[in-house]
C-alpha cells in the first residue's frame, strides 16, 4: 500500500487507538471497571495475579460478570472458556477478554 493510495480505506488515528485498547485490556483497567460495575469490591492496589475467588467471586458473581463483560466489551464467552483458571485473576480474565475482542 502506498501512503497516498486513496483506494484503501483509511482508519483514523483515534479509531486505531481505540482498536489497540480493545486488543490489550489492562488488568488494572479491568479491576477499576469491575469495581465501578459493582461486580466485586477490590482494593485499588489489588494485584494483577490476585485470586478473584478469594476476593468474593462466586457462582452468582461469575454470571453477573459474564453478562457485564459481554455487554461492555462486545465479546461472547463460551461455557468452555468459563473455567476457574480463566477467571482466577484479573490478568487471566483480561487476557481472555482481549483474545475474544477480535
């Protein structure tokens, strides 16, 4: 592609920035989002590898989390992906969401 090739649709810079944000969800952003949604009450310095189940994630909270994640991030999590391992920490959950985003 040539820089001035007008036959190729250009993606505005702001859209590229938004795209790159969606591709890599930061665990800290995920923690803040979960707190804001009232899904869990995590300390502001909750570690990226902290145990979400020990912090109060139970089966009811998992279902609320799945619905909220699908609404917020536009992903569809399959039952096979909803394992304790994938939901164990903010880092693992962020990686799962990021992998599904595109």
